[in-house]
């Protein structure tokens, strides 16, 4: 079931009958005041006229405000006919609102809002087209919490179907980003099929969270520096990536196939993972060779991104690991779990 913003649906369903009810009541009030209040010595006030109009339109059968003359009774008869029709229209619309599950939608929206409010370290995807769907599906497969921001009902429904939390709104709106918990998020991905919108989303996200890791989509090369200036940590062009991948596949098909197997094959128990070394961990301040990482964990360190943002590929054995370094390792889940213990857990006695 798609969880949409309840206020929009309420207005669409109840605004016409409410407007009609108010209009008939207003006409009745003016009519009674003009017809009965114009008589010499009349005691009719606007409040009396409003009271008479309401009890006539709603057919509650209460005592009349004052005795009506012949013109007043004739006007009451006509107003009652239209009033019953309008009041029935309003009551039917309210019943439809309740019966068709709108309250259930509101409760579901509230439950989803509560789940979003409890998230920490989650991923926010702005835009849920083909690229957004693929990103969300991969993150969901890795059991990461995902919040999708989009305005299209069909896109939100697809996001709900694969297990994402959703927000119906404009991703460039600060309120929507705050609703998504941007101050607690791990990463934001701006993958809308419009470069200008992605720049706006990136600007808003960076202003709300200076430490957030932001990945933005760029359809044309000229937009990349603008996204970087707006605060994106990484900018990816789907067309550029696809073109480079096809060229590599043509030149080195076996290498590309190996990378595809390692990174995407669910049947193969082999993963590439990045692990940040914690301060005071077993590996903190020690050389790779002296730590015997391969022998103790079974994982292979294929690269290290140092705190100085330098990438060391196939680091030699005498490379000293420091807190804040990011280890890029290859191994099974069990191997990577053991490596994570060495990289993240404190040494005994520290």
C-alpha cells in the first residue's frame, strides 16, 4: 500500500462538499436576513439568520429562531431541498474517506514517520527513476536502511514494494530532507534525471549536514564542477561510466568479468569491503606484514586510503596502518568479519 501525504488526499476528497455546504449555508443566512430582517419591527439578527440556515440545511428540526412569514417559509422549503442534497454529499464524502482506508493510510504514514525518526546511519535517495531503483535495490540487498524522496506516486509505490521508507515531497526542500533525517544519515544520493535539480539538492543537503557523504548524478560533463562546488563528494555520470565499462569489456573482457563476479555475484562468497581503522585498535600503528593480516583473518588488503586521502594500491608489508585509514579488503564474509575485529576493536588492556 502506498503511503501518501494524508492532507493532500483529504483536501481532494472533502473540499468540494465542504465548499458546497458553506456556500448553501451562506446563501441561506443572507436570504433569511434579507427576507425576515427587512420587515418593520423585525427582531432578526445575523446570528438568528445563521442559526435558521444551519438548522434548515442540516435538517436537525430544532425550534425556529423567530416565527417565519409566508416568504420565509417558501425560502425555507427551497433551502431545505438544496441543503439536504449538499449535506448528504458531505456525509457521503466523509464516509468514503473513512471507509476507503484513508485513516489506515494516515496511521501507516505515522508509523513510517516514526521509523524514519529512529534511523541513524541510513541512506537517502533523492529521485526514484531507473537509477534510483537500482541503487535502492542494491542497498536493500545489503540490509541497509533506505529513505526515498520523490513526488511521483508510482515511484513511491515501487520504493515501498522493495522495502524502502518513503517521503512524498521535493528533494530540494529543506523540510523534506530534515524529515528524512539528513542530520543522522550516512550518505545522500542525488540521482534525479535533471542536473539543475541535483545541484539544488546537493546545496541544500550540504547546508544541513556538513559531514554528510554526498554522491550526485551528472548527465553532462559541464555540470560536474558545479556539483563539486555545491558540496558533492563524488559525481558520477551514468553515460560516462557505461561508456568506460563497455570499452574495458571490449579490451579486457576477462578482467571485467572477474570484477563483475567479485562485486555482484550472489553465489560467490567473495566480497570487496572497506573498513576504517579505529583509534586504539589492534592494527592501529602496526605494519601490515608484522600484523600477519592474511594469516590471522584470511582477508587480502588490496589497497589503503590514508588519512591524507592518498590511495596506496597493493601496499607493501612495511606499510604502517594508522587510525582513520580505510582498508579495502577482499575476502569472504567470515574473513572480513575477522579483519573488522582487528581494525575496529581496541587492543586488550587499552
